[in-house]
C-alpha cells in the first residue's frame, strides 16, 4: 500500500459487518491509530490481525498529529480507526485529516459502518435531505441549539447516551412539540437491537417506564411544511 492515511470504519456492533477491504488495510498498515487500544485489540484478535497500535483520542490528538504526519511523510502507512463506526463522525479524526491534507499527504477513506444511516433509513422519514447533528451540547447552549432547529424541515438525526436520552426527548417535546414524530434506535446491529417509533410524547413515555440501555440514535421528522390556501395556489 502507498504511504498515506487510511480512514477505516469499524463495526458499530456486529463484528461481521467489517468490510474485506478494511481487513486488508488493517493487515498491511505499518501501525494503527486507535481511539481505545483495548477495544481495537479485541477487534484485531477477532480478525486474526497483529499490528502495532498507538493511542489517538480526543484528549491527546493535538499532541500526536505532528508525529503521525511525519511518520506518513517518511513513507509509513497509517490506519485510523475509532471504537465503532467511521472516524471523524462524532469521533476523533477531523484534526488528523486536516493536518495531513495541509502537509500534502494523501488521505483515503474507506466506506463502512456508521450508526446514523441505518437509523435514518429504517425510521420511515424522508432520506433524500437530512441534517446530522451528532451529540447535542451536554449543558451550555443545548436548548439554544434545539431552538435554532425548531424550523428545520429536513429529517434530523441526533446521537445520545442512555443516561441523557429521556432528558433529550423531554427537551425535544418542549421545543418541537410532543406530537412531532420520532424514531429512536438503540444497539444497532447487536443482539438486542430495537427501534421505537411514534410521537415524541409516546416514545418519551416508553423510555420513562423502560430503562434506556445501549447507544441511541434519535431520528426526528422535520417541521411539516405549511399548507397554503387554494387562492395562493391558484395564483402560481
């Protein structure tokens, strides 16, 4: 393989979802950058791959990007993975990609697993135009961010932890209205995968009485377009 940075998606749950191409890149990389080396070592052991691992996460990425970039410039092949899904999507990756590109180093991103697309498609909401919001701010600016989305007509996608999903649904009900439709998926591709659909109020009640477990993807219908009167339509 050429000396470059490879962005390698890893399974979000079911380890069999990794692609053949991803396996080949991981086998041949000079070293692998991992968000959590323990998680990645488990995956590599499952695949029968033995490659050097280096830690690369949000707490050390600013200190490591220069050294990684220099290694690639010197002719080494590097693969970047996150604990699950595609690096850079609500995971570390952006800073390293930008630094490599600024240094004239090629970056190649493999297609693969990400939680937002399966959750979006199986929500039943329009998929042709959507906005991905990732994790909302945990405290400061959270409500302001939601208020800014109140008029959004596209389908919206959020990530949330099991510890905050009830509060998130409560805030969505306050800002978007309890009758807005939502589809909430958890544990995607895993044994206990589940998707709960209904109004925000209905889904909120479900998770108030059923303990939330696993990682969550919330897909919220966009604001319904206002219907214009017959007179306005005739003028067009």
